[in-house]
C-alpha cells in the first residue's frame, strides 16, 4: 500500500532508514518513530516507494 501524501512517504523513508541501521533510531520522532516500531521493513518499503508527484503535502 503506497503512501497517500508526501508527509507519509517521508516518514516511512525515515523509519526505513532507521530500521536498516543507516540512521540512529534516537533521531526519529513523531510518525516515523511509530512506523519504525510497528511496521516491518517490507511494509515500510512498500509505503515509501513511488513518486511524490501529484500527492498532497498532508492528508486529513
């Protein structure tokens, strides 16, 4: 399931980076921290994949 907004996609990308060990988990905050704890690496890859073109900044 791809992200529905640019903000979701960026949060998933940050969480994925921490999950892989490229970024310290202590640097995460907000949605990306929750995503890293609750989603698998595969789910994060699917969520972060794709173009941000045409996506809204935020979704309510």
